[in-house]
């Protein structure tokens, strides 16, 4: 399996004003399903928090409910998978700096939200 793609669910969902604030869980499920349809040999981890906790994993996407801060969980995952190569999907500047300390590459939400 190739690199690990770690997706900041709250940040990516919040990048498009499509009514996600009325149904955070539903928005996270739609993102998960869009990620599952991607081609590639990467392992995909979708980190969710708050109202999106409880979203189930599906084949191709492991949903990781952050016990506290989603950003802190993403940093933990980037550190744990540093040997495989990580790409973190987020627009959060502070988070980008934190994961780069573990060698992660960062891309913005458009990388997984072509509908934006």
C-alpha cells in the first residue's frame, strides 16, 4: 500500500458553504463516500470530531473519531505513519506546520473536493 492520506474532516467539510452546519454527520458521510470512490493505492484516514463522531468506516476509508481535538489526532496519526509518507488534507495553517514536523506533505481541501 502507498502513502497515507489523512483528511481533516471538519476543515474540508467547512470549506464549502453547502449547509454542512445543519447536518455535520451527513456532511462527513458524504465526504467519506467521495473519498472511498477515489482511485489509488493510498490508505485513507478521515478524522472526524464533534457532531460527526459516529460516522462509520467503509471499505477504502477508515474513519477515526478524535477523542478530543481533531488537530491533535491528525498530528498523532502523521507521527505514527511518518515512515510511510503522509499527505494531510487541510487548509489550517497551524496544523500544516505541526504535521510538517513529521515529514508530512500538505494539500488543501480542493484536492478532495473537486466540486468546490
